[in-house]
């Protein structure tokens, strides 16, 4: 497997982290993907987000699993949803874009995180946004997503401190102008 160097954030800027690319197929969401998308969302928040949030914050964010029908209603509401499917056809990551330029969700399964898949999905969504004449992308990003979106040229507009299900939690309003 070949590695692609990326600078590591943190106290040791001279260290290099290698991101291993994984072979995935990027495609538009289909109704058969609903259960996989719901599972990726749940596991991503419940496992990956623990790197930046407490267990209580993670449980407040996602108290339980969505079923496939709930997910299909959301993913099938007119937004553009792209998925990354592994060689067996299972969704390992997804991103969505609403018609007004809002990126509501970008999540990777724990086993797919840090492998360049989110970057591939984002690049495809930005291309689609440009093709649709969308001039500005915006999102509400978690701590981990904030760092990702900053690397993609987004600016933090503000930190949003909230109380969700009785638990203090925060995210970041971010935006990027497309030129």
C-alpha cells in the first residue's frame, strides 16, 4: 500500500503522518444504502468523535441508532448524497449537500477514517456545487471536522456552544466561498 504524506497537527510539526488510500467507489446515494449510512453515522459519532468529545457529549449528540427508513427519508429529501462504498459494496463514508450550499453531514466509519476517503467525497461535492452554480459552502463542524474543513479552505465563522439533551457541547459554523 502506498502512503501519501500529510502534516500532522499538534505539538510536533516536524513529524509526518502517512495516510493510506483505500480503494472505494464514489457514487450517488441509493435507497439500498440507507441502513449502511445510518450505521456509518452512528459508529462515526460514537467511536471516532470520542477523540474530541466526552462520552456524555457523544451520547447526547447521537443517543441511539437511526433505522433505515428514517435515514432514507433524510437522504432522499432532495439533497445530493454521495457515498463511498468498499469493494464489497458496503458504504464506509458519506457526505451530503443541500441545494443552498449547506454540507449537513460528512462521516466515515471508524475503519475508514484517516484514509483519504472524506477528502475524496468532499472534492466530489465541491465539484458538484460549482457545477450547480453554488457560490458558497457552509457547515456546522465538530472539532475533528473543523480541522478537515480548514484544510479544504473553510474559515471558522464562530464557535457555537450549546446544550444538547442537558449536556454542554460545541461545534463551529464554517464557510467557504467558491470562486
